[in-house]
């Protein structure tokens, strides 16, 4: 008997002794030879994977089993009751249930009084007639609150409608007094009611199946209020028209998720990081005796004796972990036999050094030991897409393999790292990939830190280079502010309480300990009191230490003066001007006190110094590139000030007016294009700079002539028209896109961007490796990255992730039109700024609006029927267009987008106003830039005229 069947049988024994759902998925990986016969009643997971076992040791996954699974995934239920059964099963799936709740919550949003919807009478004649208005509102209140009880039942009603795709309400009247209107509204079970459609595809009547009876009851159209989701499927056999649910489009994805999740569980359990291999000597036994002997040995290891304290008996209990961990092979006398090679999850050696937020750099082995002792450590994590540094809690740390195959990578900083072949690394140019797919030249995300004082004095604090902002930022501020966005920060009050808590204090006085639990938000005054009164001894000790170092340590002295100089550059303009003013007054007093002879000597010395300084300046401009760049940068800053003068603006305005006379120029202006820049492009520029091409002119020329770069550029910008050459402004935009201020800023900071791989070696030796998992529950983020002491970020072991499942979850959310910002694993909700409004949010808003209209139709039909029986519909000559049912809205994304569009139009109008009468006519500009129709323009003129006549626009000279 082969290894697969042995392992399979052991797992099946386990499943037989438990109530798990794993058996079905196990069968997927075995032989399935029962021909699948789809039934009208639908197909279940067990139907899809049901099989008969054979003794074929070599068969693992047959074509027949694949066919059954494929039919299961794509099976279409043929009747209404089977479809509803599947929809309800889907709604119980946790992620789908939460998605349904998200949509329902968006539609049903009670106000502060608990009211979900209101009646809006839009017919002005009815609205101005007090009697009609009062009667309509009175009957609305009766229908809404007494019959439908909508404020209490709206959420459940909407949620059920999303699941079933249909909603049936029976409208009941008093046959003895029909003019009393509706007396009751009863919800009907959609399983038992069927729609009879007329030739115009409109509901004609309804057939209700009576419970415990073979007969059915037919109800006419006016007796039933009916709404559906708007999608249907025709049963080819019965010609029955079946309404489909909101969930119909994710049915296949749901089935894939079911199979995948259970398969992953089996895979993770059976393919554990380590297994024991038993080679059992069987000598020259016949095969049937080998099997019997091995079964005996296996049972000995699989069972353990347990003393039951309740019954006083000794029980034989299956040792589940042994069953899953061990393989058993017969070992013939010749010594030949089967073997298994096991590749563990992506891991690192125990001596790997990892920097922690508490200021220490420790080995992976130390982290494992401290985790076992109950200590919770935090690492430097990062977003693998942007490089933004965030804090990450270590949730798991354990040895995974004692005999793992490994490889070693060497970086351009000379440091090396050993890892397993499938350990994952985030890269700038290829995304996150396994180590065995890395190549020399690949770019890893750099982890850089340094120590500098805050401001122009004080103690050094740790700083991290933040790839998102392209700035050096203080670690305690990055960590504290990030925790504050998650509402998981700490606050501390020493003496004075205040809401203005913006200073971050290290609670244990260790300024290098930046763990979230050690960072306390305090108000500035209270923080000052804490340090001045509570820690005077630290100030005294620190001052003595400073004076001593100034006398004995030249490096310290030099760095101190440097920090003082930098402090001046960081002064506010007011502080700096006051300092200059005092120095100027002192200098004036000094010169005034000089004699005429002394003044002449001073003037001659100044003139000579100027000439010598000018000569030295020219020498530096020609010989010192850094000096030259600094001067040019200052000139650039001066030029930007010139551009803000009125004279310059008038000159440019004249040039632009002449440009607008060109049709080609106007076409380019009114067809704006957005060029996209990627990490791959930035990496290309950085690699050029590091290779020795350091001037912007040379970089632009190289990029423009590089087919490799232009291919990358055009892949990202397929829709861009009229692009011919890569120019300086493109380089400037590329750098600006990644938060570099200018080319000089890029030159200073590009070394912090990455570390390139310069060498890859596959080692013959094996090692003990371990796995470290960051934030497995996604409490803070789902990045699963952490920094290494070699200066780069790495990724979690792949045992801590289920990326395939996440792929199908994202696919399901997209099909349900749930925006990425509302992903169900997000820990916070951010309404966003106007520029953050996404196309997904707009689609989601349209989806909820469509569903809201369906629910509104249901309420309106009940309200209309009630008014008809009361006689008010005919008496007041009412029409459905006379009313709107307005649901309260929780989301404002559509309003945000509308405001954003209006802001853009007003900006365009403001820019074009200068050219009205010269390039554009006023009416053309209004239509083109504000997008107003002729009717809008006329209506707006009339309103302005009316408001001016009524005195509401006194002094207003504008208008169209």
C-alpha cells in the first residue's frame, strides 16, 4: 500500500472520530469514479466530492474528480426553492453576511429619532392645500408606522430582500368596510409564492402554495405588493421565470471559497512544517504481512492511554497530532524504500538580527524565547507598496524546521541574509516574491535610521526614513501618530489636564524605547511640568555631561555647533527677524562709534574682501559641484519669488493670451492628460544615479533614449496622447510623485530608497529556521513585514497567510460592488477627502440607490393601495409622481464627488474669466466651463434679477 493511501486512511480515521467538515475536501484529493448526475434539487459540496476509494496507489487526482468539482462550481439550480436554499446558505457565510450587512447599513440609516424614511410631497398644489397635505401625512403615518412598522422592520426587510431577491406583501382589508383602507400588511414567505407573468412580462397574479396541502391559492395583482431585484433566469424545462438574488453573481466564487478554505486547512494540518519519518524494518516479509505489521506499529504510536478521572477507567484515545505528523514506510532487507522531502514555510535562521521598537536589536531565537515567556515585542513594519513605516506587533514566533534547505543573498551594502528558498521578500520592482525567484539587481525596500536632536538642542532621538513622505521622521512621532489614527494611543496627565495633547512623552524616560505602550500623549505645559519638576536630576546630570563632552570630545563639539547652525535654519521667520534686528542695531551702534579714519580703513578692507570673495566664489562655482548646486538652488528659490510679483504675472498673462489664439494650444489645454509614474520608473532613475549618471540633463537624455525605460513608461500610460519625448518636467513630476521636493532633494535622499541584490548563493548545508508573524489578526494592518538589521524589510513566513483565499474574497467584494475602503478586515473607517472619492464608492452609491428605489416602490404601492380604498387617490386626483419617499443617507460620497466636480468647474471658470471678451464670449464660457444649459442660464438670470429687486443682492454687480 502506497504512502498516499496510508496517510489518507489515517486522516479519514481522524475524521470518523470527529465531526469536522474536512472529510469532504479530503475526498477531492482522492479517486472519484461515481459519475455525477445533477438533480433539479441542486448539488451540495458533498455531492461534488463524493467518491469510492480504490487500491490504485498512484492515483491522486483523477480527471473524473476534476469534472465533478467543475460541475459543482458552475452548477445552476433549476427551481426557485433550490435557488433560495443556496442563497440562504451563502448568507450564512461570515464574509457574505458582513457584506450584506454593509449594504443594508448603507441603505437603512435612521436619524437621531430613529426615523428611516420620510414622505416628500412634491406637488405644489397639494402641498399648499393644508387640508390635502394634512390628510396625506396622516395616512402616511398610519401606513408607515402602523401597517409596515418600517422603522423597526426596515433593516431586516432590506437584508432579506438582498438574500432572496424578492419580497411579497399581502394587503388585507375589511370586506365589510373596504373604505376604511388597509387593515393589515402581512409578509409572505417567498418559497411558497409564485408569480404568473402576462405577455408584457408584468405580474398578472400570484399562486400561493398552502402548507400541508397539495392545492394552491391564486391571488390577484391588487392583493399583493411585489418587488424583485430586477434580474431573472428562465427554467428551460418548466419555463418558470425565476427571480435572482443580489448574491447570484458571486455563487461560483462562494463555492470556490468553500473548497479553497477547507483545502487550505487540510493542507496546513497535513503539510505541517515538520514530520517524523518512521522506517520500519520488515525484512523479507510478504507484502500482506508488511502491511499488517506496519498497521500494528502505527496503532501503537497513534494511541495513548488516558486515565479518566470521572469514570475511573483507562481509555484508548487517538493521538491526532501523531496521526497528522508521521509517515510510515516499510524498510525491506535491501534497505530500499520510499522517502519524503519536506519543504517548510518561508523562514529565517535563528541568528537573524531583528531591530525592535524598544530600541534593542535581538536575534530571532531571543524573540522566540521571549514570546514563550509572555513578552510582546514590536517590530518596524512597512507597507510593501509605498514603504511607509508602521509599528507591527509580533503575534507568533516559533521554530518551523530543523533541517531546512537555505540560500544566501548579498546586498550592495555588503551585508548578507540567509533564508529558506520560499521565504518572501517585498521588492520595489517585482512586488512580493519568493527568495528562489529573486535575481541579481532586484531592489529591496531599505530600512534606515539615524539619531538627531529635536530642534536645535537637546538629546538625540531616533529617526526613520519614511519612504512614503521621503523624509526623515522621528520614530516616536511616527508610531504615536499611527496608533492615534487607530484610536489605540495612550494619554497621560501629570498635573494639568487639557484636550491639547500633542506632545509625545516616553513614559519610562528611555527615549529610544518607541513601543506604543511607552508613548504617552501629553499637553505641552503638562509635559514641561513633568520634566522640570519631576525630573530635575536628569537635567542636572545631562548638563554636566554636556559640558564635559564639549571640553573632551571634538566630534561631539563639532556636531553640537552643527546642530546650532541647523537650528537657526529651522527658526520661524519672526524669531529669525528679531535676532537679525538685534544684531543690526548692535552693528550700527558699533560703526557710529568709529572715527572717520577707522571707517575708511573698514571700507577699504570690505572692498578688498569683496574682490577676494568674488574670485573665490567663481573658483568654487567651477570646481565644487556641491557648492554650485547649492547656489543654483537658492537662485531657483529667488526666481519663484519673482514669479509671484504682479509685473511677472502681467507679462505671463500677455503671453498666455497670445497662446490662446492658437487652436492647437487651446486643444491641448482643454484635453488634459494625466501621466502615471510607477515604482519601476523611480527604481530606474535611482539605478542610473547610483551608476554614476548624477546630472539631471544626463538622466533625462538617457531615459528618453532608453527603450527599456520608455517601454515601462508607455505600459503605465497607454491612454496618453501626443507624448513624444521624456523631458525635464517629466523627471520633475516623477520625483514629485514620490514626494521628492526637487532633483537636489532626490540626490540627497535616493540612497535611502533601496538596497540591490548583488549576489545569490544556494547553500549545501541545512539549517534550523524559524517563523515570525506580524499582526496575524490584522488588528493594526495587513502588511506582514518587518525590518532586518541588514537594512531591508522582509515578509512574514507564508504559513501565516492565506493569499489565495484573500484573492477570492477580494473577487467576491468586487462582484458585490463593495469598495476596497469598506473591506471587512479594515479596523477603521475613513470618509476621506474630496480627492479620495473613488470610482468604487460611486458605483457603491449607485447600487444602494437602486436597491433603495425598489424598497421605496414597495412602500409606495402599499400607500397608494390604502389611499385608493380610502377614496383619497381619486378625490385628490393623485399621481405617483406627486410623492417622493426620501431615505436618510449615512454616506456622502456622491455629494463629495459632486462638490469636487463643482469646485473644478469654478476653478476653470475663474481661470478663463481673464480671457472673456478677448478669447471667449461670456455665454460660451458659461456653457463650456460651468456646464450650464440654456434653460439653467435663463433660470439663473431670472433668480438674480428677482433677488436684486427684493434687495437680497444689494451691491452685487455680477450675474450672467
